[in-house]
C-alpha cells in the first residue's frame, strides 16, 4: 500500500528549526497510524552557508534563502513557521494565500491585531492551521486532559502555573532576539506564559479576566555576537537596552469559576525548564513538571481515606496517549517527542481536512490573554479578555 | 544553681492550646541554654469541664474559666493568647495593661486598626510581646534566613509562596469558627496568607504594594456541632452562610525590588499542610515545604557548572538552628517543635527584656498587607501598604 | 475518675535515655486511651552529677547510681533498659527476677545464648516484656502492616532493606562504645540490621536462611574522650582498634517464599538515618524511608492501568495508626513520637497483662538472624536460622 | 567536505532492532563531531513480511532474511547483532571472520565459554568490537564516571545496584523468549544484572568474588502467540515451563575493597525500568535511577556542614557528556538517546581503529560475574570470578 505524502517547507533553522526537523524525520518511524508521510523538501533561512549545513545535518532535500520563494513553491504542501516571532505573521499569511497548510511556532503573533489577520488569512484560504504548543502533547499532559474530561478531578477550582528558567540571570548574557521587543514582541511573557496559557485553556477552559505585573531586572546587556541551536550565545563588547520583560506574573479568573495564578521568569536559578502546573478540583488534583515530563502526579479523593496521596504515574505505558508508539514501560521519552506527537496530529489533521487544536483561533485567544496582561500592567487594574477579541 | 522561672497563663485549649501547652512542657527538657523556665500555671477556657480536662491532660497546675480573671492574677507573668482571632485584641490589651508579657497567635488582629491598638498597648506597658508565627523557627527556614543574610543567594528577585490545604473541600464540612468572619476576620487569608507574609517579610523584606483576588467556592455549609483538638469537626443539620474566603491570591512588590506571588487555599485536594515557598536570588535559590519541614532545598550558582542542582539539606545537624537541642543527624523533628523553638526564644527574650521578632509591630505590618489585599479585592486595583500604616 | 499509674525506673541517660524519658513525659498528654499512666520515678546511671542533671532536665522525680538498687526498689513497676548492649542481659534478668515489667533497647542481647536466658527469665517471672524496636510504630510502618495484613499487597515476593548512615566516615571520629565489640556485640549489624530484621519479620514473616558479608573499613580510631546525648563525640589522642563491623549485608529467604536483601552501613555519605525498605507483592508495593518517616509510598496494581503509580501517603490523618493522638492533617510528627507510640502500647499491654510485640521472644528470633549472618561470614556459606534456635 | 561513511547491517528488528535503527538514523543529525556517517544498508530477520515492514518503517535501504548472507555482503562494514542472546555468538563470530566491525547486544554470550570464543574471534580478525551496554552512556552516568575519576567521591566503599521491573508479575503473561533458557541463557540475571555489572565495573572496578541467590516465582506460563516491538505480548492457550530466573540477587567484593549488593527482578510492582545505583565513597556519593535518567544525585562532603545534601543535577547542560549535541538546558532526552550516544562512540571508534569500551573483553568479564553467581547458587558458597577466566 503506497502511503500518501506531503512536501514540507520549514522556515527557520535554529533551535526550533532543529526540533521541528527532528519531528518530521522521526514521525513515520514511530507512528503506524500516520495517514500522511512528510517529505522533508526544503528548509529556509537567510544565511546560505548556515541553512545549507542545516539542511544536510537535519535531513532536508534542499534549502531556500528566501521565505517568499519557499512559500510560492508549487511542490510544497505544508509551511512550518519556526522563525522569530516578528516573522510569524508575514510568513503565515503569505503561506495561507498560497494555499499551504501551516504549522506556526508560538506565540502566534506580536499582537492581537496581527493574530486576527492571521486567523482571517487561514480562514479565507481554508487551509489547515495549527500553533505549535507542543507541551499539550506530552503524554502526561494529555493524560491530565483525559482525566479532566472524564470528570475524575470534578469541578476545577485552581490552576497554578509557573514556568521558570534561569538562562539569563547572568547580566553578561547577551541581548539575543528573545530579549528584543521588536523581534520577540515580549520577553518571558510571550515565550513562557504563552505556554502556560495554552495549557490552562486546554485543561481548564477560557480565561475571562486578568491582573498582572511585569519586570525587567537587568536593563542593559552586551549585544549578541553569535548563537547556536542549543541557545548558547556569545556576547559582544557593546551594550544595548533590554526591551522586554524578565518576569511576568498574573492572576486570572476562568469562565467556569476557577482561579488561576501564572508566573514566568528567566531569573529562577536552578530552574532549567520548569514548566509546572497544578490543577485542583473537587475530586482530585494533578501536577505536571516539564523537567520530569514523563510523569504525572495524580491525587484522587476517591481513594480509601488511609491510602490517599499523590501518585506518580510514569506515562510510558501503551495505554497512555502517544506512548504506544515509543518504547516499553519505563523507557522514557524526551523533549523532542512532544514535537513528534504534534506533527503526527498535524499530518493526520491535514489528511482529514481538520485543523488540530491549538488552531490559529486558539492562538488568537492566547494572544488576547497575553495582551490583556500587558494592558493590566499599564493600567494597574483588572482587564477583561473579551474586550480584546 | 536555681533557675529563674516564669508563671504562664494560657487562654485557649483547642488546637493551638494543645500546641502551646506542649511547647511549655517540653522546652526545658531540650534546651540547655534556657534562661527562664516556664511554670504551667493555668489554662483558660469558657467550658469548665473541657478546660479542666485539658489542664490535666496537658500538664497545667490549674485552670480558669474567665480570661479576665487569668489576666489579673498576680502570679502570672506571661499571657499566651491562643484564642480565636476576635479575642486576640481584648485579651492581649488587657494583659498588657496588667503588665504581663504576651505571646499572641496569628494573625495578630481582626484589622489594622485593632492591631495598632495592640501595638500601642504593649508599647505603653513596656512588656515583651511576640506573635506566634512559629514557622519562622523551623530549622530549615532559619537556615534559609542565615543563607540570605550571609548573601549566599545574592540579590533577591522572587518570592513565590503557596499555602495549600484541603480540609474543607467537602461541602458538608461544617461551619467552624475559621469560616465565620465575625470570629476569624477572614478565611485562608488571615489563616494561611498571614504565615506566608510573615515568611516573606522575614526572608525578603517589606512589601510595598499588592493586587489580589479572593473567592468563596462553597457559600453555605452545615452549622457546627462539635470540634476536637485535631480540627476534626461534626456537622449539625441546619446550614449557615460562609462569610470568609476559601482562597486568596495576590501579587506583590517588595521594597528591595523583588516580586512576590502569594496564594492560599483550602481547596487543593492532596495538599495537607503545604506551606511552600521558593526564593530566587542572583546567586542561588531556596525551597521550603512544611510537609517536609526538616528539609531545605538549596541551589547555588557557585557550584561547578557540571555539578549544579538543588540539594536537599536535612536540617537536623547540630550546626543547624535549634537542631542541636534535639536528636542526632537524620532523626527528624515535627510540627510541634516549631512552637518549642518559638517559646524558647520568647522566654530568653523575656529574660533579656527584649521582644523577639515577630513582635506586635511585625504583626501590625503583616496585618497591613492582609488588609491591603482585601482593599485591592474591593477596588480591583493595586494598593500601597504604606497607605494603611 | 482516678487513673491507674505505674512507677518507672529507667537505666541509661544518654541518647536512648533522652528518647525514652521523652516518651514517658509525653504519652499521657497525647493519648486519651492510655490505661496506665507512667510516673517518672527514677533514672539511673553511674556518674552521679550527670544522672542528676538528666533527672532534672528530663523530668524524673529522682535518680539512682546503681542499677542493682533501682531494680530492687519496691516502688518501681517497670524497668526500662536503655543501656549499652552488654548491660541488657544483666539488668533485664535482674529486673525479671524482681518481678518488674521490662522494656529493653535493641538488639536484645549480645548473643543468641544470652537472649535465650533473657527469654527464660521473663517467662519464669511472668512479667510483661518488650524490645524497643520503635520503628514498627511509625504510623507509616504500621499502615504498611495493615495493608499487608488486609492482603492489599498480595503474596510477598521481595523485602529490600537498607539502613544507611554516615556518622563515622571520618577516620578521626573516635571509638565510641558502638564501635567496641565488648560493649556493643557488633557494629552496624546489631545496631541497624537489627532494626531491618525486626521490620522484615513484622511485615513479611520469619527468615529461614541467610548468607552475608561484613567489613570494617577503618581499622583504628582515636579513643573517645566525651560523648553527648545527640551522639556528638570528642576524640582523644591515643588510638585503639575498631572491633566491630562498619558495614554488613546479607541475602535471605523467608518462610513464605519471599526473598530478602539487607544492608547496613555507617559509610554512606549523605545518608543520615536512611532506614528504607521496599516490599513487593503480587498486588502492590510499599516503600518507607525513615528520613521521611511521615510518608508511605504505595503502589496498587488494582488502580486503572492509566493511573498506576507510587502514591505518597502523608500518614498524619486521624485514620492512620497513632496519628489521631497528635496534630491535624499534614502537621508532621518526628522521630521521638515512635517512642511515645511504643510506650503507649507497652503501658496498655501492662494494663492488660500482655506483652506487646516485639517481645523478648521476638528479640531472640531477631538475634538468631543476626548471629546466623555472623556465622555465615565465618563459614562463607548459607546458614539456617533454625540451627541457632 | 565529503564525509566518510560506513554501511551498516543490523540483525534483529524487534525492540532492540527499533532502538538501534533509531540510533543510526539520528546520530548524524545531532553530533557535529561524527567522523564516520552510518548508511542504513540492510536490516535482517527471518520473517520476510515483518522485516520488510521494519526496513521501511525504520529507514533501511533494504533487508535480508538470512543473517549468514548479510554477514557475507561485501558492502557491509558494520554488523549490529540485536538478536536474542543465543544468536549473539554465531552471528558475531561469523561477522568477525568476514572482517566486519561489530556492535553486539548484551549479555555478550550464553556462557563464559561462548564469550571467550567471541573475544578470540574479534581479536583474530582485528575488528572493532563493542557490547551495547547503552546505560553507560546516559549523560548522568558518564558524569558519575567523571566525578569518580576526578576523585570527587574519594575511595569507594559501596556499590548498591537494583534493577527492578514488573512486566511479568501477572502469571498469565506468556512465555516470551526472555523466559526461555535455551534462547535467553538466563532470566533477569543476564538481562538486568548484566547491566548492573557493567555499570559497577565501569564505575567502581573489577569484582573479585560473589555469593548469590536466584528464584523463579512463577514456574509455568502460557505459551507465546505474538509479540511487538514494545514488548507487548499475546498469550496462547497451552502452557510451558519457565526455565529462567524471575529474580536474582548477589553480594560482591571488588578488587579495590568496595562492597557491592546487586538485585534484579521482574516482580517489583510499580518499578517500570528502575535501574538504580548508589555509590558511596569517602568524600561523596552519587545516585542514578534510569526512570529519571536525566538526573544525577550528588552528595559532597566538602560542602559547608550546614549546606550538605544530595543535589539533583539535571544533566542537560552543554558541559555534560553528550548533552551539547541535543537540546538546551532542562529540555530532557530519553531512553533512545543512550543508543545514539553509544553508536556515536562506536562510529568514531571505528574511524580511529579503536574498540570503545565496553569491548567484547569487557563482555567476557561481565559474563564471568554472571556465571560465578550462577555457580554460587548451585554450590551455596562464595565463588571467585578469577576461577572462571
């Protein structure tokens, strides 16, 4: 039986380019139920030498140095936007107009206004669209979703999310693009809170209002000289202003009555990729921490009173979401597999003509929460998400 | 060498009465450097049969059924106020006027106004005064304080406090005094956030402004029929309104530029007494969780790059604060020992004529933060602590 | 209602003397169902100044400097033997002959032969007798026992016990009595493996055969100059031979077909009081670690396949063994409470005329396992426990 | 610059076949310093339909149904032996004779005799040879090795290894090849203890003598009907005898004076892939657990006394072994990456003409320990490893 294929064009070849490339390279080797096999046609970046090397290293048939050209290529069916944030809208909108399906890195856009344009573009084009909030597709997170949907946690009272990192605590760490507002839009807020918001919306529901605070601890840093695919960066001699937030926290209320606390920072020494959430419901609680992403902690009030406690579920069993595709019990997977799972669902979505969540519409709602927090920081008051949509 | 003694009168004989009694009974058996030995003179409560039984069980020489009488007794040198919150001010002010030294349970008062009166009373009387924020005196917390004071964490960026419990998730749990505003003043806010605020002020410094949210998930509960010293409660048949908060969260800014997030709830299933804080500084981080109160987690950026990680210090070594008084290495202590440590410092404070922190002045500042959050909930905006003092 | 009382005489005033004193002082203040209230009559030790100070500090009415005299005192009903190991037999046998009930520290004796004499003495005298294996009475351990007795773990396949400490890794730590064979009988073997064996016998059943190994890493140490109640020790200038084992491990088979591995050492840096066991059965597993003694980890195969994992039960609920006597949910207890629980059961045992397990008979069986391991080390072969009884 | 390549032929297409295929497919996409790029030429298995599907799924250019033919193919430079154990020797010896470099799954052989033949074959042929003990190459394990080699743990006193799984606790789990002596050689002993022995030899040194025990809890099981790459198995209706051990434990002495305890079982409910070791030295300790394979716990006695504790190092920093090839800080890797690291070192070894450890010689020494334990089980006494070599 010959398998259907789709040609993929990927824009971006650094950290996210590497992660997405890996997903396309690996997905068919793990998933037996893949309905559409990706062909790694071309990777795209501005610097020819670098993008050519990336193409070779990551297994792409060819490369492009102009995203406009890539987007126009007739043979390409799926455009993957793994650029810095300021390029999401231009590339995605052009891709939509060219009738390509789209996977776009998060946060979807630089603003709600931009996100709205992107949503309109994909709607008009009728293309499959998805935002790459890959952490939804960690098996442990998907298990949490199943538990909540089955009602095992009961009515949800609390979402408690923190996303903590420490890679810029050193004031001499240079001004990479993630620290420049014109490229990144915001700092930890769009980078990390966007993930928390996606998880909260996925697991608990829509957020209705927020109040927040943001801070930049280190106001000036050395300019950047070079960066690698692991986010390693080399500092130059001149200095420039840090124009984004180092830390951003907010309180939230959900449509269903739950309360939320959100905090993201790159100034939490010892926290490497500590994307942790805890959800408390009327019947139970779950805890997830990306640094131990194979595990879900679950507390059930229905256990006998003498035997209640948080249990640590190692989510590598065949019964766990996605895990049947990988290794036996207790043989853990890693960060990169969340992208493989995402791409798996995207490809099957394309085969079935349906955009898998989170769609651009979800990306827009996420963006509205992000922007509402920013507005709250300016006004010092609570802001309703509805006012931005 | 005959030891100096002081006669103690304790008001309250339930949960806190039991914990404080234990502290007075035990302190001299552990601490060799105790300068003033407590004599457990009288315990006081309204119900004679119950208070008489408590006196016998907990080792008091006698009992009283009128706190006014206890406070006036010539032989009493120290009044311990372990009543529900609405009695703190009347008892403490009367005790001060009678020239007694005072240990008062937290939160100090029902309001900033009341707290101010109490501060004035002890100042005028010149008596030693202390608020029983016992968790400061867990060895692990005191070690965190030492590390911060020595500069080992550097400049502090973040305080992240959560105090989570689950004992009222069941809507049939009855309306104990802690759920009635006229007795408790507030719900988790004054009960649990007060602890977090004390820890934050102790470890990080003064809070300048806050914005918060409060929620009561269960609006009505059965009236209470009976309660025991372990907080076990029996429900009656009639129902009444819950007049306090079930959950309360707030964002804060500290004087020194640090950011704070605070959250307290009694609706986090699986969290029994999860008083947890994490502090991130420019050189390191610490984490404490009361459920594992013998342990402090410490991350130091000065470790060799390949060997950095949170280390779990079991704080039972002779070099750790208070621990020299107890058991050998790794032979852990429990909740009750935080009270013994508190009473130890209080007694030595009395011997030396100095009020150990947290004093009533500290209690007032704590109260101001609590009240600022309440005001923020009403106005929907940030509130400066300074405006309340 | 006047309560029945019993006068207690305690031999030994150092580490164990302190722990046992605490238990007698505290038991009536926590347990409402205590049938016999201890009166702390006299503590006994050879050095008058020290024992007098201990009496005062720990709350004893008086003291003795001759155990023979204490044992003969008409007013004493219960003799507590908290001496170094070589004095267990003489004191306990004399106490039995004097018709006193007896609590004896572990290991019961210096040898199986001695243990047999002790068993015979208490049998002949008809006195209540108990060995102080206090860890049985940690709530978490007692919960494990209940789960096993209820069949929740099914048929037991494995007992995996390690008792690791690190207080003598420093070669300059002096030759305390625990390192001298003539006083201690053996090293970690009798000190720590005795605890593991007791737990294994309690939870899994009788051991039938063993094969083992023992080692002394540091052959010579400074002589001891002084020691305190926390095991702190000061070294002298002369050196002496270490005559006991620093580490001892053995494999075992149980009567019911289970396999056992046991290991004790004082050379495991970082392990302070790491008395850990894991039991695997056909339906579930449990794990206990004394350093987190309030917790029991439980895995149940009967959980839904997607929700299986080790749950951490914080054993401070009113439904947990002994815990109803102490503090509310999540307010943990410590090392000393295991002694309070032990003394509680002993006193009620005396009131009811029954020796609570572990009795001297249990102590003898424990001793037989210890000695079988020693014999195995000599012969290099498996040794049947039955051959020693 | 054109890169050197080597053609690979892989024998076996189930669990190990999948893992090894993945390693060859991925190694060049991660490692920039790879000196020899593998070309996935052919995979080999007896059932054509299945091996053809595997070739396609895992990315092999072609397939063979006869290993003899594969081994003789002129174009193949490296033979990877991922068969059941009884085929290791025939395939590897034939491959050596054909002048191919060899990677062989563990345990190397069915017996010491067989292992000796294999060692001789590769020596005579002068081919690069390696045993696939992939866990050595978890970054955390390699870090432990570095720490030990740098002397950071001091003199080693203890190795404490347990490898626990639970996939055959159900008596209805069928008789897969790993439960049949004629195919597997032994049960958990060769499967899991072989891993522990390799880690022990790697980290601590040579083992000199052992005493052990083995047990088969379930003597009879349903025959096997089908199995998948994740070890999922379907039972048939007839039953057969289990001819290997379900559990195997032993005590050991190392050449350098350290003591070892080893235990492997498939009857530890809740333990999925719990390959855990703890090493205690005179200056520090390390702990590794494969279920959290990105982490190494480290205790250093050189830390200030008040700040000592096990630190959890997340070994994903660029400074950690192999980790620079993967993802940023805290973005964890999984089980499969240990094979990628292994294959990386193998390929560079071939390029440099050196066999990376563990070589077949190491495999032989490992086999000698395995066999010594088996002999000890027969004789009931200690057995010297030297007697088997």
